[in-house]
């Protein structure tokens, strides 16, 4: 596959390939990674495509160095990404916390697989939903996007780059082996139709002593390297100027809160849901590949005259709590569909249970996506 | 009356007024050697990006050097530095870190980037102990030494970090002690100019943790001992392995010209982009 950055056209394309093309279209200049099933196709594609536009893909010695290298490159002003699966994320978590702590734009794609531990690499199981939010130590907020189709692997990867640049933070694309390996129609638009966001940097020539490059809830300009900003960048507790403070608890409080508030204050700009529950007595809540089964089951239920709606969480993080609570007020029963043992279920229930009765439905076998018929059986069971 | 200012003071970040190093620490000697080397080469700090890991020696440039500094996680500075070099190929990237950071938790990144021969300078402050956490055994601690985590003496063979990096394929490797400030400065100058991965092992005193544990005494006494134990590469070549077992072999151990990775990638991209059009 040869060409420029944006391969405008209609394709029959694998989700992982579409993800790599999304990165290309978003302006990715440097990627680093380590082979792992079921994410490897992203690395393969980037290794072929990035050099065609003067970019670089590096195969690293492990996932720890992969995330470290992209963070380093991001500090030189480059747009960067890495792609892996659960075991790789487990190795990256310390440095993901580092990227959050020093506010580094980067995109991390997790093509989730059967777990725990080495599990079943080719099975599509979104089992790292909470890990993405709480895997690294300490309190922090994260942005995560859940694609349900190869087209969305393209679009959400572009979006992930834009969120990363806008909010100076790591952004997850939480896919799974189903979506990553799925082949479907992918439409890549004209470059002009793809919105691209670049991070803010301080004005050139600003007195380095006066640059407030960190901890601004409205996102501080990033004092990237090589421009004379003389940035001191430490993930240890620091202030707005990047000055380390390891003794004052008020400084720690400021450090933790500002980082989190930077995301939470902008949740309205970030949070995305797909809702279709007008007049529904039962709402199916889902995300990722399972949302395809939910949509199909709801359509079938309505055809049979059953008042069933859907709510799809496109961004599990920041958590769409308000959107879930609002939905729960307008319906009677909520069925949470997840292809795992119920990772987001407790979070969804905490928001929905005030106004609705909340149920959990895994697929018949974990790793199999829900059969729409089994969803309908559950709907009939809980219908008032 | 004009104020007397240290000639290297201009390299320090204006708002930083004190050091975190213990009295007698070898970090100051290494810091001066680095800054002198840069100064003598007629370069400025703005020609550099400094990257550090975790441990006392990470605090040499962070926050003291008045330039871009990335203070990273434990063991990973070389991996971060690789990304920085990819993004800023015309800047000099220097890592300062310790034997624990580079040789234990970060050993993989050390050998793989030596293998890649990525242009960067890695200064390894080897004090043979974990200083910051209070004197635990390092992979460089001499066999049998009693430390906080080996109260009955270590039972592991220590790493020869320079030999490791040479075996991995680095372009330039030198070893000096803090007693050899001038020779160290000269080697740092060479390392900075080297088109490739350069590694300088600095045997350095930690009087507070190592000195106390071993009874080897004050900083001055430890440096005296370095002087006595040191032997040049030339002299060492004449002796048997057994005869130099307790000696510190100092000097430039490797200095060779081999293809450098960032340059090789640049050539590859040129080729790929040429094929495309």
C-alpha cells in the first residue's frame, strides 16, 4: 500500500489496518511497539506506511520502552502512538501514569483479548475496561474511546489524536479482537474533511522563567523540547512551572486535582454516547462490539412490539454518568450487556439504579458476543 | 565589590539554590565534568536535552541544568531518550543515571540501545549501591558485601557494566573514577562528539551508604582508594585476569566508527519516499 498520509477512498479493510490509517490521517509521525496478538497488524501497517511520509515506526525491546519512546518523542512536538493488547498495557501502566503526570499527548490502542494473564490471544474480550481508568497507581482521569466497527477504528483513532493534542493527555482506543480483526467497508474521506487539532505551545521567545507549562485546568501550553523553553519536566509532584515539590501536601493536592479537573471540566466536550430509547421501558446499555448485538436485538424487539431502546457508551471514560442517570429517569428497566463478567456494570448501576431496575447480562460464553435472541429472552423476562 | 561566581554557575537554573546530594557525593564531580566538557567544546546547554531516571544521579541535571530536562521513571531514561533523539536528531541527548537504574531495572534498554547504536551519551554513575533508598545491594555491589538487603553478605556476582555495553555493540565506552576528573571530562567530550551510542561508567563514592556499609570511610578516603586501585587499560593488558581482579581498569575501552541508527533510518526513509514518487 503506497501513498500519502490520507488514503482517500472506499475499502474493504481490517479494523486494525483502519486504525493505522486513522493514525496516518491524524498526522502521526512516530510510533513504537512490540508484536502482540491481536494488535500486531497495526504495527505492521505503521511500519510500512510511516516511512512513506518521513515518519518512523520502531519495534522496541518491550512495551515499557515502547510507551517511553513515544512519550519522549511527544515531548519533541511529534504526534505519537503505540498499539498493543492487555499484557502489553499491563507493562505500560507505570509510564502511562508518567504521561498523565507530565501531560503528554499520546494515543494508546488496546486491542483487547481473552484474559486474565496470557489468556486466549485471539478471543475478543473487552476485559481491560477498568484497567484503562484505574490501572496505573494513584488518582487520575483518562479519555477512552470504544469502536464497534472498522470504520470507527479509523474515525476514533483520528479523534483520539485530537483529544490527546487538545487536552495534553494519553487517550485510549479500547478495541478488541472482534473489531480489530473484523473486515468491513471503510470510507476514508478527503483530507480537508478530517478535522485535525494541534497542541498549544508557548510563544517562541517567552522568558523560560515565566512559562506556566503545567497544571492548568484549561490546558497549559506544552513547553516542548528544542525550542529554548528550558523545560524541567518531572512526573514527581510539581507546580505550574514544573518545579518539583516533594514536601508540601498542598502541592500534592493541587497536582492531583488539576490533572483530573483538566479532563472532568471538559467532560461535555469529550463524552460521547449513542442513544435511541424514546418511549422505551427497557434500555440495553453496551459499548464496543456488543453494541452491534444490542442494536440488532432492539430492532427485533420493536418489530415484535416490545418497547426496547439502546444506550451505547462510546467513551467509557470519562464516565458518562450524567447520560446514564438521565436515561434511567426515562425508562423502567436497564440491561447492561458486556462481553465480560461485568466490568462497567457496577459503575452503570451506581448511576441508573436510583430510577430504574438494573440487570446484567453476559453472553452465554464469555468471548462470544451476545446472541440477539438471548438478549430478547432477557428482555421478555424483565419487561414490566 | 563584585560577587565571586563559579565559572559554571551560568549553566544552572536560576531558581535552584541548593543541591539534594549528601556531603561527599561524587555527583558534583560528574556534574562539573559534564558542564566543563560542554563548555570546552564551545557548545551551550541549548544544544542538549538531558534525560534521567530515578536515583541520586538522576538529580545531576534535574532540576539543576538550565535546559530541557526530562526526569523519567525508574530504569527507563534511555528508552525515553531514544524517542527524544528520533524527534530532535540534531540535538545532543544525554542520560545521567545510576548503576541500579541502568544496570538492574533498566538493563534491557541499556543493551538494546547500545545494540541499535543510537547516538546518545549515557553517563552511568556507578556507586555499587542503592543510595537513595538507603544502602541496598545493587547488581554492581562487590560479592560478599553486607548491605541493607544482604545483611549476611551478597551472594551474587556483580555486573561489569562497561563490558556488557561493549558486548552489546556500543561505539564508545570509557570507564573512569571520580578521582580522574580531567580524564573523565576529556572522555565526555569525545562521547558527545561520537556519532553513536556512547557509555561512560564513572566509579563514584557514596560515603553515606556504601562507605558506611563497607567501612571504606569518608569521600576522601574512598577517592584515595580509587586512585590506588585504578590501572590503565594499557597496564591491565599486560596482566592476567587474576592479577587485575581487584583493580579498576580505567580508560577508553572502545572507540569505533559503526553505522548509527537514526542516520540509517533517515537514509531508509529517503529511499522509501524516493520509491513512492
